[in-house]
């Protein structure tokens, strides 16, 4: 019976497959020799055209001790010469195929020991989502040890009694010693919004909003003059008994140093003063600023001839013999700044100006040559007293290395040495802690009142009627 076409198909496929198996060795044996020669010629060409990276020892080149495929093998004792066309071994074929793969790839015999190749590190730039960390070595100026006391707290605001010498927020050289940082660390009050600011040396009522909405609402009340502020201060001399209103405009001389003065080019402002007491040398004065200019109360009191008793800026001889009374300052703004910086450099109290040596411009660094008004004798006295206060400035660190410490003190010394940076000039200085009265200025925010709220702070000790000067 004749088979159908579908029945013949499997038989034809199986026969063709057996025929192909018989022809494959003959075809490969005939062309293996020419193909090997072609591979060897390509390997020799690749060997002669090494890339510069391979000649310089690139990790993708041939490893030391390995032989490039296609080059003649050394003939010696125990080494057989290369076989002819059809008699090459399987290892030689694998080497030829690897050599023909290209010069950019690593050529290595399969029987060679494996090794781990570590590429050299690549230089890269910071990009998106990269995390950078930087360690900073800082020296913060000393501040008072008085605590930051809470006066009131609700769902909208936090009100504190700010001590003197502590700034409201991190600025200048202050980071940890700031009201915002202390409230976050000691009272777990985070993300506060200052509703107003006080000078670093000013104490008293300080308000913070807990949300941005409350902050915006109270700032609108401030812009609409709905917020009343009341301060108290102790000024030099006998202040007039009647109420005094000062409306002199104030101009900022330097934002970096933080100095202002009365000037017709300044912004308009108004302050109302009323004397509370007088002890024969100084007066306690109530102050009600109707505007909120920088250093407004201090500058107006200086203009009236009654500066705050211990104001380090506006009660300084750098302003001239009259100390700025009536707005009379016999020097230019640049001369005034140079004399103020020179005075505080001599007293080593630049932190009073909220600056450090590194913040000074080249024009202020060379300010040790005072103007004729300041006087060289005055600066020499300040420098001499500062040197006496600081005693062992550079000798102290050397003495610490030579003194034999007791065993129980060794651990403390190691802890101190870990905080010393050999490249930091400030670490080599040993300064005496300031006296408590040196960290206080006699200006205090006594009361803040607005629509629906009013907060008081206790009267400071220096504002009492029976207070006597040291």
C-alpha cells in the first residue's frame, strides 16, 4: 500500500538528519585548518596594535605571565612544538577563539588561576539624592547659666522668660546656646516660629507660635499696631520726671557688626519713656516703643543723653566725648566701626558685637590703630586688663603636657584632649569665664499685650528701687 504524503514526511526528516551527521566531521575537518590560520593571523594583528590603556597596565589587558594567543610558544625541555593545521589540540582552539574575541576583552586561559580585579576608584560629583556629611569644630561664646523659664503655653503659643546673653535663634558663633535649641532639647518644643525678636543681651518676655497660621495672624496684628510692648531699663544719670517722646529716625550703620545711629536718612520710629525711680546715680525708665526698629530703645536713649548703664555698644567712648548725645558723633561711619571693633578686640569681647575674628573685613582687621577721638592710651589700658584676665594664654597648654597627673585624673584629661583640635587657634587659648554681671545688659521686656492675650515677666533685680551699683 502506498503511503500518503503525511506518512513520508517523518521518514524523510529522519534520513536527512542521519545524512547531516555523516557530513559534519568531513566539512569541519576540511575547513578547520584555514579557519585556525585566519584566527592566528587576527591574533597577531591584535597583538601588534595594543591600545595605550593596555600598554599602561590597564586591568583589561593581558595578565602578567600569560602569553597572547597566536604568538609562538617557547620550545624547551618537556615542551612540545605546536601541531600542524588539523592536529591542533582543543586547548589551542579555545585560545585562538578567545584571541579573536577582540583586544578590549580580557584574554585568559581556562586552566589559569582565577583572580579578582578591583577597578580604580572613579571621581564623581554629588548628584541628586546624595547624602553629604560634614563635621564642624566650633567654639561658642559663654552665656549665662540662668534657665529659660516657661511663662505660658497653650495650643497656639509658647511664652518664655528669656535670660540675657542668649540669642533667640542660632546665629553667628551661637548654635547650641540659643533659645530655640534649648526649648527643643529641654522642653521638646519643636518647629517654633518667633513672633518677635529680642537682642541677645536683652532679657524678658519672648513669644513663639506653634503653627505658621498663628504666626501670620499675630504678625498682622503687629503690622496694624495692635500689639503693645513695654520694657524697663536702667540708664545713666537722672532721667527727667516727665514723660519723654523721641521720634528721631534711625539708620543702620552696619548689619554685620550690628550698629545703628540717629540720622535723617534713617527710618522713622517713635518711643515713649517714663522714669520709675532714681537712686542718685542711675534711673529706672519704662519704655514703650511704638515701632520696631533695630536697637530702637538703645539708640533713642543714647540720643537723649541717658544711655543704658552697661550697654557695650551705645555707652562706649568710641562714639566720642559726648557718647552720641544729641546725635553728635565727630567721626565717619567707617571710623566709628573701626573704633568699636578695636575697643572690643582689646577687651577680647568681640562676641558682644556678635562677630568673631574671621568675620571681620580687611578694613576692620587693621583697626588697632585708633582714631584721635578714641585715644591710644585707652586701648592700651583695655589690652593690659584683658591680658591680666586671661593669665596663661599659651603657656597653659604646654604646662598640661608636662604636669604628671594622678591616675584618677588621667581619664578626665583624655576626654578633654579628644575635644582639642591641633589646627584650631582657639583651642590653644585658655580664657577666664566672664563674671555674671558681664553677661547682663539692663534692658528687660516686661510686658506684651495684644487682642485676647497679655503676658508679664517678673521685674529683674537691677530694676528694684533699693538696688545699688557694684
